[in-house]
């Protein structure tokens, strides 16, 4: 499988990465080189094989559903590019 | 006075205990070395001298009273991927500009608990994506090694290139690193240092900037096998904050170093004999087996039939996980923000400006293989192949193999700005062909310097172990280290 220019732009939109028109061709060839490389996986007989979900045989631990941490909003927003009254500030999303 | 920076970590520890010198003196020696070397090597992206001196003073007080932990007063470098409270933590990326976490990663917290001193943050490939340390926003790290008769700059490998270069060039007593596909072992092999990626779950991933969560593991890079074992013992341990961290006791790894290999069976996988592999690497591999045999191990040919599919499967699984993990960098919570006409525009412009080319490429591949209509064909198939890769190893271990010996890398270090590698991403990816299988199967793997190529550049061998049997790896790699008996110090040019 290989990707065309339209697909490159669509992936860019899905990934929320602006791809400029003059970058499309280079991305297309790089992505196709990688997709060409992984194509050999098609040779492997995977019938009846379970996909891996965990490399170590372990059950995911659970904890009590209780508040164990928090109550420091000023630390949460300390690294924000823009914040006010311990809220993250973003451009208006609802008209 | 002897040059304190040249001591092994184990010897520095003895010297501190015997009060031959203080941690402040040792720390200052490293800070001076960094100041003079870093303009040439670019191994550190941030040096924290005030913090280092403060920590060293606190250690000296404990040492004076005959107290202190296993690493009391030992100065370490920390890969920029580990969150360190109030200090530069940017995964060597532009998108995390100015980020100073309010918390400490569990692995570094363990090191400080045991008395270690932080010298600063080490350069790396951006978000640990690379095999040459050239994708860093802060520029490439230059290896302290040069080919005989050449002035050309070589790469230290990646992604933990800053860690490997700093350890080899005596800019820290040891360093933390991380390994998702070979990022500890490949740079260790390129710089004549020892690097171990422990079993998945041995070290907590909490507070380490995530790349591919099912593959990422922390580990040390050090100048000797013993030093690596000492660091590993402090870094490892159960952490309730990482649900994949394993609740197993941590052995004293250093106690296993001189255990020897008598009676062990070492597997030799025929699939690691690659076409076009340099003859000196093939010869070194044979030599490694001879050394282990001479110390009482037996050698057994084995087959790991799905080896060649590990790298392609990795380049589906790792980018897929990365595309999810890196979705959090959106210009809202931390780091860089580029304003746009609306919020989507802001996201897209921020991510376009903040991520480097290799990172963007991998996010795009990951987005594609997870997108509707392609998920089964790519991602699910790759995870099935991963099951088969793990099964190959299980079969070998069930047949009585205790550890597996392979080359660490298919070549010695290459040049900074290598045109072939830069023109073709897949060529760069092939650096990890011998190491990536280990991450896919969650196993421990160690790279140990074993020889030099025709130009005097270090070459490493890799030992792969059973889950949670890092001790055998330390014992066997010590035999190789001792048998090789070579000095892997770079000749100082910087």
C-alpha cells in the first residue's frame, strides 16, 4: 500500500500537524519508503495468532476508586503558555 | 591529585567512603570537565551546578558521619527524557520549550534517595526517536571517539547519545538512559560503554516522557559492567504509580557481576548473521563465544525465525503508540504555543513548529496505521507478529538456553551528517536490527564493549536474557569485559 498526496494531507489533518503544500511531496516519499519497508509483514502467517497486548504475563492492577492526589491547580497550570485564575486559556471554541 | 573524573563509579564510591576526597570535590571535577568539553561534544543540554553542589554538600555531611546510601555523593547525568523537578525537561524537543516539571520521575527519585548528585540533563534524539542523536532540537552530540587518522566527527549513536558520550568522555560517573528499540545499547556499543535495558516492568516509567509505552524502559549507561550493575540496583523497583511496573524484589545486581558463566548455555541465533555484515563484527561475535566457552559456558546454535520481521513490526507499533502519546503536545498545557486563527489552527501550527522532521514523520505513520480501514492490516498484524517474536525467544529459553549472544550493532559509529542515512529513513532504522527484537519481546539486553574495528572504533556485543534474569547478563558480560581486557578510553581531542 502507498499513500498519495491527498492522503498525506489527510493524515496531517488527523495528526493536527500543518503540512504546507511544498512539503507534501517529501512526506509522501518518506512515508512510502517506510510503508514499503513494513510491507514484508504480509509474508508472515499469523493465522490463529493472538495479537500481543502485554509483554509480561500480568494482570493490570486496580486501585480503590478514591481521590489520592491533587488539590494543587497552580502546579497544574504552572507550565501553561497562557493561564488565568488557574485555568488554561485557549482561543474561543464556542461562538 | 589523580583526575577524579577518570575513576569508575565503584572506585569513586570507595574513595568517598574512605574520605580520600569529598563529593563536592568530585562534583566540581565533573562540572569543570563539562565546562571545557561541552562546547565540542554537546552532550549536556542543561547543566545544574548550583543543585549539584548543594546535593554534594548534603552527601558530604552524611559521608562524614559514616552514613549515606548506595550512591552517596556520586555525580550522574540524567537524560532529558526524565522529569526532574524544577529543571530542564524537554525530551530535546522545541515543543516542550521552557518546561520545568513540578514533579520528579520515579527512577531519578530512586537515585536521589540513594544519595546520587545531579550534574545536569543530557542531550538525546528528540523524543528518543533516532539512532544518531542528530534529531535533537539542541543539535547533534559529537562522539568523543574519532577514527584513527581522521578529524571527522562521528555520532555517539542514539537516542541516548548524550548519556553515552558523557559517560565515555568522563563528564559524569554514570548516566540514566532509556531504550525503546535500542536507544541504550546502540549508543553504548558506539562509545565503548556498557548499557543495559532491563526487563520491561523492572523500572518505573512514571515521569519519563512517553514515546512507545509498551516498549519504553529505563536503564543505565556506565563505564564498566560493575558500575552498570550498581546503577541498575538503585534505578529499579516497584512503583504503584506505573501499572506496568512489576512487584518483584530487586536483587543486588553488583553481587552477580563476578558470578561467572560456568555451566551456562549460550544461544547463538543463526538469523543474526546478516548479509553484508562487516567481517570484523562476525569475528568479534565468534571471539565472544570463545571467551564464554573458556570460562565454562557451552554454546548452542538456535533459531529465532521471526527476527527479520521485528524491525518492520516495530515501525508500526512504536509510531502508533507515539502518535497517541504525543497528542498531548498541543500548545495548551505546557511548552510552545503558536497562535492561529482558531483553536485547530493553533494546534496545527504549534505542532508543525514544535516537532522536528523525524518526530512528525513517525506521528504521521502512527496516525495512518491506526486510521479507519488500516488498523487491522497494519497494527493488529504487527501485534500478532510481535507475539511470534516473543514465542521464538520462549522456545529457545525452554530448550535450555540461559542467555543469547549477538552483535550489538551492524556497524561501528558513522559520521555526523552521513548522507546515506539522512537520505533514507529506513537505512537509519537498520541500526537497531539486533536490538529491537528485545524490546518487542520485553526481555533484558545488555551491550558490552568487546573489541575495536580497523580504525580503532569500539564494537559491542549484546547478551539477551530471560525475563527478570538481568543477573546472568551482568555475569556473562563481565566475562566478556574481562576477557577482552581492552582500554576503551577515547583519545582526548576536545
